[in-house]
C-alpha cells in the first residue's frame, strides 16, 4: 500500500514479499487473538493470560524480523527505506493496524486461486469493509483496554466498546458511549480517520456499482430481449 | 442483487423468478404489516394480534417454499447454492431485510409497464431511497419491539423509534434516543451498515444528476437558443 | 427540477415560467421574511406581527395563482399535471421549501446577464450551498416556532435553533439541542433528507473540482513553462 | 484558490506571488504559533505572552502589506479586486484560515524541487488532509480561547478542544464536548463547513485511488505476469 510503483523493486525482495504475505497475515490474526484474550480474559485465569501475552510478543518479534529482512533485501539506506515504507513502519509500531496491509494479502490469495474474480467495485467494497471491520474490532479492544476501569467512563463492557466502534466508524456518533481517557481518545481519533476513508470507499463503490447495475439493465434493451 | 451474472441461469429458474417477483414483494409487505400490527397493537386486542402473528408465519413459510423451489430449479449443490445466493439466505432468515430485493421487483414492474423511464440517476435515487425508507421502518419496528419496555430505555414510543431511525440513517446521530439492549443495538448496527451504503448511493446519484443538469444547460448554448 | 424533459412544454407555459421565475423567487423571499418576523417578533408589537402575517398570506395566494395558471397553460388533466409537477405541489403546500426551485431562477438570471460563467463544479457548489443555507434558515425558523415554548425543550432561542440546523445539515448532530415536539421532529427529518443530498452535492463537486485543479496543473508541464 | 483563470494576471503580480508564497506560508505558521502561545500559556508568564501577541500583530501587518501590494500590482479597481480575490480578503480578516491558501504553496514547492511527483489522487488527499489538520488545530485553539472560562462549558482543557475538533471534522459529533458561547459556535460552524468539503475530498480521492489500484492490478493480467 506504500507508493513503491516509482522505484523498481529488487526481485529477491519481491519474492520474499510474495512468500511472506499470507504467513504474516496469519501472524497478524494470531496477534489480534492474543491481544483479545489478554484484554478480555478475567484476571483470575493467570496461565491463559500469560500464554496470550507470550503470543503477542512472539508475533511482534516476527513482524520486526520481517521488517529487518525487507530492509536488507531492498538495498536502500535506512532513512530512504523508512520514508518509502512509512506505512510498514507505522504498522510495525502499532500492530493493531495490520489489517491495513490486507489489500496485498487479498491480491496474493486471489492470484493463487485463479478463481473467477468479483467485479471491480465488488472487490473494492469487499476489501474496504473487511479492513474496516478488522480495524473496528482492534479499536474496540484497545479502547476497552484503556477505558473499562477509568473513573467516569461510559464504556464499561466490551459490548459497549463494540457499540461505540460501530457508531464511530459509521460517523453516527450517538455519544452515549464515549472514551474519556487520553489513550482511549487517541485510538478513537485513529479509528475516525481510517474509518472515514474506508467507509467512504465502501459507499462510493456501492454507489458506482448500483449505477452500473442499472445501466447494464438499460443496455439489455426492450422487454422482449430479457 | 446476488452476483449471478457469471454463471448462466437455467431458463426454468429464470421464468420462476420473473413470475414470483411481484407476489413475493407483496408477501413481504404483508409480512411487514403483520409484524407492525403485532408489535404496535395494544396487548388487550388479542384476536388482532393473533391474526397478525398468523400472517407473519404464513408469509415466512412462503419465503421458505420459494427458496426451496429456486434451489431445486437451479440444479446446484446445496453449498454452492447458498454461497452464490447468500443474500437470499440472509433475507430468508431476517425477512425484515426483504426490501433489499426491491431492485429486482422494480425492474420487473418497469419492464411490464413499458412506460417512459426515468433517467439513470433518478432510478438509482428512487431505488436507494425507497429501500432506505423500507429498511428504516423495519428497523424502527424491530427496535421498538426490543426497547419499549427495557429498563433505562430512551426509546419508549414508536414515534421515538422512527425519530431514532431517521437520525441513524442520515448519520446525524443526536443521541437523545438510543437503543440500550443487545437486540436493539444489533438491529441498529445493521441499519447503520445498510443505511450508510444506501444513503451514499442517494447522495452520489443526486450529485451526479445535478452535475448533469448543469452540464446539459451549458450545451444548450447562448441565451438566444433557449 | 421536475422531470419535464420527456414531454414538450407548450410555448405559452414556457413563456409564463420564464417571465414569473424571478418575481416568484422574490415573493418567496418576502414569504420567508414575513414568516421570520411573525415568528421572531416579540408578542407585544402587534401591528408588525399582523403585517407580517398579511404578507405571508398574500404571497401564499400568489403561489396558488401561479400554480393554477400553469395548470391551465399546460393543457394537462389535473391528475397528470400533479403527477409530473409533484415537486411544485409540495412547494405550494410547504412554501418554506421554495428554495428548492432556486436552480431555475439561477439559470434564468444567468441567461439574462450573459456574464462569464463559473466553471461547472463551481456552479453546482454555488447552487447546492445556497439552497442548503436557505433551507437551513427556513428549518431553523420553523423549529424555533414549534419548540421555543414546548415543555422540556432544549431549543429555547433562535440562536439555539440556528446552531441545531448547522449541526444537522452537516450531519454532525451533537445532540445538545434537539427538537422534542412532533412538529419540530417532522421539520428536522425534512431538513436531514434534503440537507444530506445537497451537502453531498457540495462535497462531491468540491472533490471533483479539486481533482480538476490538480490535474490542470499537471498538464501545464515542467516548471519552465509556468 | 480564487478564480483567476478567466482574466490574465499581470506578469509583475505573478512574479510577486511566486516569490512571496513560501515566506507568507511561514508567516502564517508563525502567526498560528504566536496565537497558540498566547492562548495556551499560563497567565503568569507575562513576557512570553506579550512576545506572542507582538508576533501575532507583526505577521498580521505583513499579510495586510502583501494584500495592498497585490492590489497595486493587479491594476484593478478596489471593488473589482475584492470581488475576484474574495478568499484572500476573508483570509486577511481571519488569518486562522490561512491554511486554505496551502494549495498554492504546495504547488510552488513542488515545482522547485522537481522531485518525482505523487499520483494525482495522492496529492489531492495530501493537500486536503493537511489543510483539514491545520484548520482543525486553528479551530481547536480558537474554541478553547472562547470556551475555557465560559459558565457551563464542556470544553475546559485544550485536550477537550482537540477532541471536539476531531469529532466535528469527521462529522461524528458525539456531543460530550460542545461549544456553548456565541464565539465558539461561530468557529464551530466554520469548521463544519470547511471540514465537510475537505474531508469529502479526502474520502472521494481515497475511493478513486483504491479503485485505480484494483484496476491496475487487473491489467497486469494472469498470475504468471506478476
């Protein structure tokens, strides 16, 4: 998703990226699951929470190794690599943003299966809504983590947090459940920014798709043809 | 509205779909009316409420029969049919989503009447806003059903529920009337998701239509022509 | 704004419409001013309020006469006329919606002045935002009229009402000032519906215009050219 | 950003504008910083606040001088100049709106560096989100200035004000932090109006960019090619 179209990508880096895309996505899901267990499990099940924490750290290490390998294979200087791969750097620091890399995984999987593809707009919608859902779940977890024991919080259960995430992603914003801590609001601003763009893409593609459906129907001509 | 454009549809299935579209839409309206009476009628008018419930079940049975017939006529395996007709399966389980199939009915009716058609954007707007209104009414009924006797609810009358549905569909989200139960919030999330896409289609088409109107006016040339 | 493009308009009707557009727009503004004075003037200035009411009724009569004349000149049957001019019928019943006819006035004025025109997107933006502002003012007046002495109202001054209208038109919807009466909510729903579409048109055109500006700059070529 | 494309710009004015764009942008940033220090610094650090105020007035004077010079060089009559440069006049009176002129600075800087450019949509997104962020910061400062000691205010710290600005720009509008004074609401309405259009541009460009990415991937052809 970074703008690498301008400079040619070394073939070894390209091969590495193609081979690691799916494993990294799986690692991202493991990270998310581990984080969810860590945040949601009751405090008295110590072992489960410790295992979850271990998973979180292990996958994080994997991401760091991948970033280092890609830096090596790219043949770029450190600063130049960070500048052209800034989204990857952000994703490394905030692994809950992993879903943003989903588009590459999706492409890779599609290529291997060679199945009949969805139409252009359907794919954009599928990608954008999937990313939005994953980001929403990540944000709901993180906000619940920050807020559930803050004084004066209105987000007390994970259900409240999911409800808040839905109302925020769709920009409805009822205001019955709102983050009050700095951490919670920081996550919220991130969700608003990403969510707006992704939801805009869903809406825009749906609109284009609907116009296309109605147009195609016109071209079929008079009733006799159908 | 499912992506059936890729595989050819057997002629008998096509004939069945064309013949049943309007009756099924009428059945959908009967279902909605029955549900509305069931939810809104005061508890002391027993017979009316029983009749309404009977209507709801009868129409639901109709939908199930139609789904079974279409599965048979499609000649597909069970899993394959469910996968390519997933929207129909969802609509079967949640008949309040029936309005989403409206686009097919609309097309069928248009074809029979052979009347001068509206412009492309006007049709998209008409379809999207009609669907949005029907979904809004369904959601208002369902939320009222869930919320009106919940403790601490802010949606107490059907009027509140309609007001809430309007504020949600347009993403204004004042927050003066908000669902508090799990059921109510579940319906709300569905309304937000569908509503956003539909309203985006209305907005986008209106915008394209307005640009078209102003452009056409340009092409008419200097004042002398008009 | 009704879809009269399909059927030919009789020349006498066309002449009438061209001649009355600007006077009717002025009458609409007089109506709005009269209504504003009636609603906002303190109760103890009897004569001013009576004059305002007289203006409101007089302009309303004008609109009715215009509708009748246009019906006559159209040569259509009553039902057919109402069906093809439904927007005009709505505007006749709810004269606060008059701004929606603004596009025709705007066109008529532009044609007479023969001045260098704005670009396509600039005109759409100008039209949509002007209409949105006028509808917002009308809605603020009507809501203030309904709400200012309702029990438990949060809209108590005209300032509150304008603030509410801005938050509603932009779909921000804070919820600190919200209509609570049936009348107020009815107006609010109308404002949301119209506002969404109009604001969507402003946003969409602005976006297209910005893309156009950046594209034109590309075509200017390398720095040496500028 | 004003519509100067219709009339030819005198070469001396053009030269002046090219030479002053970057310095004026820097002056705008100095103005914003000075205003921020003035508003946020505790009342007991007198000298710092006085220096900040001096900076604010000095940069304001610079803007006025620039406007006067440009008026002179344009060779237009006063009224005609104000009419065609109305955005510049607004920006002169409300220097917190300076970021709106950012597009010209951005273009000027791009031209000098001759670096490989971003794609069209990426540039629109970059410009619109940068402008939105700067306007958001300006609005947060101005609202904090108006609200922090108002009776009954819900915006009490600068953090609250930034949180409010984010929720407003994205049209989420929770309503937990809302301006209550006339000044604060005035700023808020301005932010809503500008923010809506800018965010719409970000969303629209992102959507177009995503469709482009998916389309390009189609054109690459079957897996063997990649």
